[in-house]
C-alpha cells in the first residue's frame, strides 16, 4: 500500500511538473543553450510575423543596395510607420516623429514658430494662403491672401505630400529662415506670376478670442480656436462684456478650425440651458453623451456666425445651438468634420493622432463634407438684403455684411 502511494505521489508530481513547464513556456520562453523553447501557438505567431515583415525588409534591403542615390540618411522606420497611417485614407490620422510631435503639442497650447499665415490645402498639392496674421513676419513680407505656395526652400510641394508634412516644412525654429515659392494671379496679364519670399520665422502667439462692444450694447465675441485654455478666456471675456453693459451677443465661429472636445463642451455649458451638447461613438468606444446644465446659461439674445472653415469643435457648438433652438445661425455651410481624434504620446517622444470616434448632434445628425451644417440665413440671402462683404489684400474685412446683418437682427430683438 505504501508502495502504491509512493508511485501515485511520483506520478502526480510528474503530471504537475509537466503542467507547470507547459504553463511557464506559454508565459516565458525557456532557453536551452543556444536555443529558446516556446509553445507551438507562440511559434506560429512568430512565423506569421516573420512572413509578414520579410517582404518589407527585403524591399528595404533592395532599395538600399540598388537605389541610384545615397540612402544612408533616410529614416526607413519612420517612413514605414507613416505608411500605416497613410493607408487609412484619413487625412486627420497622422504620425509625428519626435520633433514634429513637440511642435504639434506646442501648437495645441496656442503657440508655435512659423511665418504667420492661415492656410488650406489645394487639390493640386499647393497651399492657399487664406489670411495673414497681423504683426507676424508674413505680414511684413508682402505675401497676400489668395497666394498659392508651391515650394518650400526651393523644394516643390508634391501632389502626394500630406498637408501636415508640407506645413511642417514651412514651420521651424524661431530665428531661422524659410523660402516660400508663391504663385500669384496677375489681373492685368491674366496669368500666374512666380514670386519668392525669404521670411525669418518667429514665435506666433495665437490669440484665442477677439472681442469688443458694438453699437446699442451689443457684444462681439470671436473664438479663433478651441485650444487649451480657451474656456477660461471665454469666461473672462464674457464677464468683461457683461460688465460693459452687453444686452445681446454676436458669437463668431467663422474660420475656427476646431480643437479640444473638452474645451468646447465647457464653453457650450456656459451658453446653453439643460440639454445634450453632443454624443460621441466609435467601433471600440461605447456611446457617450455630454450634457449641459442650467446653472450658467447665456440669458440674453445672441446669434452665431459660421462659414465653410468652421470645423470640428466649432460644428459641435453650432450643432448644439441649432438643435437646442438657442439662437439663429448666419453665414455659409460648415466644413463637415464630424470626427474626433485621440492624441497619443509614445515612449520615444514621438506620437500620433488617430480618428477613433464620430460625433452626433443632439438630434442625431452626423456631420460630413457631403452633409455639413447649414445656416438659418445664408450669405447669399444676406447679400440679397443689401449687406455686402468686401476684403483687403490680407483677407481682412473692409465691410462685413454678415456681421452687419447679425447686428441689425439683434437690434430688432432688443426693441
């Protein structure tokens, strides 16, 4: 009987040992001399990974050996990572190397080094100058709104180059110079002229909000972007306007490209009563709804101005105001970007932004380029009523017909 117990104990110990070895092998590779033992499932995964990247590594090797130019300075790893994001076909999902990510984070905080122009990409790869920021190097250079940038430092902007990459070449350290090749249409010759501007980069502090008191106790508040800190600035400016006797408000979101979801939620809560502000949803994210309460709403008549450059967070605010019937919206259709990006930092200092969610207005509208937000009164209708807009060479208003119409609308509301 004792012998049977001994045999049973030995067999049980052996079985437990085998199970333990298998369990350990699944968790930790086991080294035997010059070999490493792994379980079959892990081996299959490693084989699949090898097959997957053999082609990439083979192509890299061929390029290095046979390309007609020296490739020793090319960062192939970064190029392959960028390819992952480019393959998505989503211009808002972008990988940044260490230097680009540092610059991107600086821009989120409202400051960057550049020349001082507001721009948009064109379908042919060139970059259109929309307006010039006052007091910046670009304002002193002679570049005007409507110019098209076709080269940076004498290197053409490729048609297949991402907008972020092209803009990244324009920006750079404070005090350094950049040469911009410009195409400008000449009305007299009816042809494009090619011009060159050498500009010294400088720190560009972006104002978050512009404000002033207009006639008849009407306040004007323009949000330029929903960058970090804009909510606090919004509260300060609103309080100042109220202390100056504001009885109605023009909220201008024209040209506002968006920014932080958290910032626009907090500003919406300062304006709206108790209602849904926006909902976000994505394949890997459950639906989340953001609400405003009725503790800090704007209790005076107001109107909202938007245009085709009002995007993302701007559209969140306009959509909430429209669906809540809080105020009329004047201008043109919005940009059409109902998407939310997450910004992720990586351990080596690089990072990326990835589109992970789409957002819905309180009434469930999904905003797209094909179905942007529409104003209650359009620019064309405002022009037909006799309110004309004119601009100077820097893209600044000489006469702002939409604003004039908004002011007259509020005067009627107050009377």
